[in-house]
């Protein structure tokens, strides 16, 4: 594939980059080089519209430029861009929203150098925009996660910051919470509605997920209120579990890339196994409902899967499957997920409660579950993965 490069007389200033970033975001990959100063824009030469727009943008900024054809992309190497930076900032902009114009200025104010950029999503109308920005200094970036989460909420985008290291491509074990993560409900609340105590149980569930109540004691309290519910109601709830948007396509992609996936749920294995069948999860660990004479006893069999149990299971599975714990990923939304999010190499809070968003290393608040692919550095189909030499 032929690419087009734009040679510049000086590196882009942050004020210039701030104005040009929306145009650059349409490119498949953009590489900034300190010496000699240059911008390399990937794209088919048969469609010069993108190149023309970038060139016009440079001219408006008062920058002279010279276009040159590069016939062999291997001149720039095939290594992933994250290997040439200290930190990676993943930016996910929902469909219908614009890339925040303040982003480049914010990085400039933090004195963080932008060394390169890659687009992970297709540049198509009605699609989200996902970018990876490659930053120069993790020590300056690491303390900014809280600020980035605040900006993400204000801008209504997702900003996920992680160190750039060799462990990233090895993270092949991914553990998911189930309720409100892989499915759009809390199953215990759905069972409670059928038992006539829905509002009462849902209030306790919400407090437990916010970290206001001890999970084990609150779980036992909620289970006691389900005592006597007929087993047929379990089947009725299981027949209408709403999957979280993006769950099916996410797991399809992870399977195709050889990831090992696990559900670690404080919910119930009956429902987790149904989700396992629907989306193709490798392994399931959850609570087992005790049924006596076709009715719930109000108890579960075996040890309750609370936060500490999830973290322990993650470590055990990683060891059994030959993964280092630092090479694992955990995804969840409630306080019960915090121990496994902290134990994993990468903990991701997905549409999570405020405490979890604040505590977890990474948060996805606006994207669907497919946004996890972007955080893992996986481009959406058709986007090239070309890095610098």
C-alpha cells in the first residue's frame, strides 16, 4: 500500500495540534517524528481527500509542507506504536459527538509530549471514534487518572490511561463480572420482583454495589427474602436475560484471538451458564441456588462468591492456565468487583458505580462492551495496525 507523508519544517506545536487533531483523527495511523520533524499519514493514495484536508489544515496554521509518496510501508516498520512510548491514552468518542478540542491543550498543560497516534475505529458516519495517543512520560501521566476520569465525564467520552509495556499483548486471560456487566440487570433483583419483594431487595443490592454494605451479609439478607420462590420462576427469569450491548461481538473477537474468558459472579451459576452458552465464555464461577422440593430455600450451596473470592479465583485460574497475574484483565461494575480489578494486570470499571470508577485503574463509561477491545489495543475490522520503526 502506498502512503503519503507530509514533511514539516518544525514539530507541531500543541496549539497547532489542538486545531488539527480532528482532521488527523480520521487517518488510520499518524506518526510524529522528532528528528527530522515530520508527520506521516497513512492512507490510500487513490483517495486524496483526507490528505488534501490535512494539507489545507497545515496551511491554515501557517506551516509549510511537502508531500511525498512512500511506496513501501515497511520503511516505517511493523512494531506496535505503544512500544515507542511510556504511556497509552485510549480515547473513545461516542457516535454523534466530537473529539474534545481541549484534549491536546490539556496534555500540553501537563507537559506531556504526544509521540504518535493510531485510530482504532473505522472513520464512518454514525460510528464511534477510537484513538490511541502515545505519550512520553508515564511518571507524569500516572497521577492524572482521576483528572482524566473527571474530564471524561464532562466531555462525555471515555479516556483510559495505561502504561505502555511489553505485557499488553500477553494479557489473554479476561475475567468478567456478570450482573450489570455482561447482562443489563441484577438477577437477584429480578427474582425478588417475582417473589413480591422487588423494591426492598433492589435497594439493598444498590447499596451493596456502591460499597455501602458488606457483600456477604447483604447477600444472605437478600437471599432470605427469596425463600419459597418456585423454581419455575428461575427458568422464567433465565429465558429473558438481556445481554449488554457489545457483549456478543466482544466475545466473538476475543475468541478469534485466542483469549481465555471467565465469568466470576456474585450472582448465580444457573444464569451464568446460560450467558456462557450465549456468548461463548470458557469458564464460569458463581453461587449455586439451593432448591428444596422445587422451591428456593433462601440459601446457596458452597462458599459465597464475594469480592475476595473473585480475586482468589482469578489468581487460581491464571496459575492453572499458565498466565502471570499481571497478564490478566478484570471487568466489573460494583464494589464486589474491586478486589479482582485491583489484582488483575488491568482492571476495567464498566459503566460502574462512582466508587468503582474512582478506584479502578481504567473506566469505560460511555462505550459499549466493545470499548474493551480499544482499551486492549484491538482495532475494529479494517483499520490498519502500522507502527514506526
